[in-house]
């Protein structure tokens, strides 16, 4: 049994990582690191008998049999906690984004490689049900030659969350939609169509009192000619389709979000009835014009990440997400931020 130290028990640690780890054969949570009394109490309630540790140094000093550290703390903690684990020779999972900037991300991966320590990144939305469906359609050639990929994470949350690190404008804090949902959007686009150049980007602060980007658009051109248009917004009063993918033979359109995040919040776990499955009547459609066919949505599978991690720890498979993939995501987001700061008219002409 591989022993896991879970660092952080906020949304990421409590809703995503802890339930998935606990449902993965060969993994067990040995300790939860949090200095917050409320989160410590929640962890003790969720995981009876769990050991609560107040800081990472204590965890790594006292628990010499630890196999992997999962960094599910705030973005600003990702790099320092991961570095501390690597120095201790312990494998690391870092929630996305890997780092707040590309230079830190590259340095972290190189440090892990030179130390011979396993490092991977929790890009869980590679296993969204809708993305898995798009991936299968593209791979099978059912759209023909894809020329446009549109992807959105849009919601209506127009009030600034006071006191949240996600609203902190300091670059080291990693707040804003670009690094948050933008990480998923870019990761999915690069996974499907390969490296891309940023040709246009818009970063806006729409909410009253907002100090971080809350309405984001990125336009990419991939090496094969596919153009990706990506949106992440907290102020979308009428969200667009989650995916619109256009090819030479057909197009695919899908509305709504993968259900796994909400299912985890509701206490539904991998293996439970309905896990990762799209509710009836919410599948996407494939075709041309009005000649459309409903495409059954492939069930989502967030649990795949930790199953692959367990195999990687045993030397039976590669890591679930190559950390250099995560570096390329952050490099792309960093370029998008620079492009957005330019004259938007000149950017459009380019």
C-alpha cells in the first residue's frame, strides 16, 4: 500500500483529491496537512482516524515511509511545497497550475528530473466526459479534418469573493481565470492538436471591485493549422456551448459541464451508480446543418489519474500527466498574458 500525504484540505483537497485517492486500489491517505482548525475538523470527520499535521516539514521529517505528497494547497504554495518534497526524495503530485509562472515551472521539473523523483500534475479535466468524447471523435476521424476548436468554461459569478487567494492580484498568488480555468482549456487544446502559437488574447476585469482577470479569451493556431478559441469567464450571463468542434465533414456541439465535480461535492464516488455519466437528454450532437445525430457521451473518469499514479509508483506505467505538458500550458498562458497587454487592434491584424 502506497502512503499519501495530502497537503491542503480546501476545495481541491477535500472535494477532488481525498475522495479519489481513497477509491484507488494501492493508495491510502496517511496524513492531511492543514493549519486551519475548521479544515482539520472536516478532514477528521471525512477520514476517521486520519493524522493531522500542521506543516509540510513536520510531515516529511516524521513520516519517513511516505511514498507521495499531493499538493492541493493554494497556488502560491505549489512550488515551495513540491520542492520540499523533491528534496526529501518523495514523489509529488501538484494540482494545476504547476506554478504561477513558466520559469518556476521549468525549474521545478528539472529539479525533479535531476533528483530522480517522480513528479506529475493533476490536470484532471483530461478525463471529463465531454472531452473524452471529443477526443474519441477527433481520433476516429468522424469530423473529417478539424479546422476549428471552440472550448468554454463560462459561469455566472459576478460578485468578488472577498478574502480568497483566487482574487489576489499578486502574480505569485496565481489568482484569476487565466491560470485557473485557462490551464484546463489550454491543456485540452494542446493535448488534442499539439503545440500552438498565441495569436490573440483578451484579459478583462468585469466584476465591480475585481483585481484579477475574470473574463478571458485566447486564440491559438496549432502547427497543423487548427485554430482554437478558448473562453473562461465568471460573468457569462448566457454561457455558450462547452464545445463546438468544426471539421471538413461534420461538426460537434455539446452544452453543459461534465458532472464529476458536482458529483464529488454531493458525495458520489467512482464506482457508484451514475458516476461520470451524462444525464439523459444532455448529450452532444454531430452532423451538418439540421442533419444531426446524438452522440452518447463517454463516461468521465477522474479516478484514472490516481490509478495511473499508483501504477507509475510501482514502475508499471508512465506518470498520468507528463510534467513538461504542464510547463507548456503555463508557457502558453504566459504568452497570452503578454499578448493581451499589447494593442488589441495591432494584435488582431497580426
